[in-house]
């Protein structure tokens, strides 16, 4: 089987390559940069990303170090001199700071705030340890063609006009940014709005009154609205929304904003070291197609968003996690059209809902109409002020920031399975990160087991007290293990002491990306099978290798996926040009499908 070609070596492309490698899929990454590290001009302290707990957990599962990022102790939203909202975050291994005595509300696990160049560097370091991934530097895509068996990508030639090398892949994913060459070659439209919001940005080192806390200051006494988000070593990123119109932001005007904000917080302008400045423009766009045959789009190549504090990179990483396990099933076992189409169905709906929520809120939040306008502009039943709405976008809550729920996914049973029970997590939402007992007896957070096989989780009160050997062969376990072994795709059987809202002996079915498929009362082999069959999109049709293989079920007893990689080492190119001859005349990839 030919490798999967990933075009683009930004964070989304690198994460996708790592995810596929963990699924034992060979990958070729086409990287436009000439070397293995980011270009020096990309090391911008003011270019940072705020990632939610789910995407941060994904990075950590992939072996990406996050020490250069900061986890906030809290968040405060201020209007003039008054504190409107105080949130207190958990940090790994520590209890939440807020206990209610200071007015702070516990808000779960902190986001991760990290410079993007540091994130890219650590992802490259993790990728260097993967022998199934080949990174091709200075590789600029020129054309691509598809046929029934794969994709042929031709790279740009030298300055003398010669043809560049070609690469043959089973699938191709464009992670090549907002000006995506892949998207243009596929002829996928990219409608939306330009310059929805603009921000002046500065990174500086200073001592501010709220060490470790992020701050949104609305209507301050001096200057305009500003957000201050901490990084390690006393560094802060400050953002000021700019008025519409596109006026030039001069260095003098930006320095005046810095001094006004610091003086408003500290009384006088404290000593500070200005590290980086810039202007950031937010666009809202969503491609019409995220899949065209064997080619897919992910990250900024597929969508742009970021108004009102929302984070586009978060959604790009969710693209990578969603697509990786589906491509892995297709690569190893063949896949139905339903499975591959589900990527577009789920991710376009999720990002589209985020964009619609932001578009509805923008007129109220950025106008001078006040609370009455907010009440009219927000979604029905949303009775809250725009300060709280902005907070949600920044910290990853509500319709602007929370992880998506795939409520209308094609990968769900046609009807709720018999014996379904209601738990605290709606079907389609991310499962709670409860502690589970793994097959090796270790107790770990559920998110540490994601990214591999289907998960089947039994709620068994008391299992956390006793060693696994005391209950592994007792009660429902033998029957459940037999049912999991018969599933049409590989699955791992886990046990948890309790799950929010779940009665004892509830069996939870969780997708490889953490979304809940069903909660069943007891062991129901037929219903379990139906859930697993729905998750894989039904039986695979004839695969790319012509054999039409369906996945075989197995209970995982170890920590990693079963190696099933056919072919030679990653990224081998065939012949002088690196292309493997297609078995039939390839069709142009720009054809509408």
C-alpha cells in the first residue's frame, strides 16, 4: 500500500502525520521549507495558540513536549475597574485554585497557551522518532492526479523548467494553509468573509498584577479593550481589537496602546521589554468540500476562523484527529464511502456551527448597542452578556469555544440501540476523562487510551479499589470480553469505577477520537456489534488493493496498535521520478465530485 501524502508541515500537517504513524500507516510529508526546522522569521513570540484540554491531550499522547507553553491559574473578565467574571483552572496534578471564597468559579482544566514556533519545533522533534514518516524538504506541489487506486503528486521543478519529482500515495491530505495549493488544484470553493476582525498584537516581558492569570479588560480607563494572556518566564501576549476600516497601525500608535494598558493596570508604566509586535487579521471562510475522492483538506486549507477569541488551530487539530483513524482503517482494511465521507460531514458541520455562532454574536459584541442588542442577537435562550460570551470564546466554553458534538454523524446506529441508557454525556459529545483500568492493570485517564482502537468501557463500582486480577475473570467480564472479541473492528476493553450519570454495569462505546457512540445497560453483544459496525461506516467495499478486506475484531491487551503495515520503509519513491505508475489512466483531480 502506498503511503498517505500530507502536504504542509505546519502544526496540523505534523499532527496528522504523527497520528497516522501511531496507527502504523506510512506517511510522506511534503514540506515547502528548505530545512527541518522553522524559518527564523517564524519565531515570533507574538504568534501564539491557545489550545483546549482535548487538543492538548492529543499533543501529549503523540509525544509532543508542551513545557514551553503556559497553563493559566485563572481567568478574569473586567469592565472598567470591576471584575465581572473570575474563573479558576486546574493544572495537571493540582487541585483547582478557586474554592469559592474569592469569588472564582472552578472551570476545569486550563487551556494551554504556547508559541506556535515552539509547538512546531516540538512536533518536528516527535516526528523525527517515527520511522514510518518521511519528510521531504523544499517540496512545493505543482499538480496532482487521482485514479481509482491512489493519488500522484508532482512537485515543482528547478529554475531551468525541468519537471520536479513525483510521489505516489494512497490518499493525500492538504494541510497547506489558507492559500492552499491542494484546495485550488481540487477546485474546491472557499467562500466566506474577509477581515472580520483585526487585532494589534504585542509580546512583552513585564510584571503584571495577575501573575499566571489571563485577563480580558473591557472599557478600561485608558486605551481600548485588551486581552493579556501569560506565557512562561514573565512573557505576556497582549491583543487590542482594532476599529473597522483598515487604518494603518504605526509603531508609535502600538507603543501608545502598550503604555496605556500597562499604566491602567499598574498605576504607572512599569519596566517592560517589548519582544514582538504585529497586526493579526481574522477571516471567516469554510470550504465547500473537505473531501474530493482520495484527497482531503484540513486546518486552514479547509477553514478560517478566530473572531471573538476562538482558536482556529484548535479546530485544525480536531480535523487531524478525526481524519487520522478513518484513513488508518481505510489504509489497513479498506473503508466504506460512508466512513470517508463522515470526515467532511462531521467537521464541516462543527466548524460551520462555530462560524454561525460568531457571526450572530459579532454585531452585538462589537457594537455600542449594549445589553438590549445582545439579547436580540444571540441564539434563542442565551440570556447572557457579551462579556461572558467573549470569555467563552477565549477559554473554550459554550458555542464559541467548546469541543464539538457530532450529533448527526453518519457513523451512528440508524436507531438508538436497544438497552440504551442516558448518561451525563450526550451521544456524539466527547466522553468524560474518567480514570480507567487498562488491560495491563494501570489506572490512567481515558484520554490517554484514545487514538488507537474503539474503546468499550464497563462501569464497575469498586473496581478501582481491587487489583485487576481479582475481577478480570469475574462477573460480566468474560461475557463482555467475548462480545468485544467478536466486533468487526479492533477494540480495547477498559473498566472504570464510575462514570457521571451512568448506573453500575453500563457499557460505554467510545470512538478512537473520544466521542461517545452509545451507553448500554449491561452486556448486549448484538447492540455492541451494531455500534462498532456503524463506527467503521459499515463493511468496506473493495479497497485500494482490490481485496475488499473488512476489519477483524480483537480485544486489545497491550498499549499500542497491532503492526499491520504492508510494503517497504516509509516514503520510498519509485523509479527516477519517484512516481509509481498508476494501473489505469489517472483522472484530473480538479474534476468536481
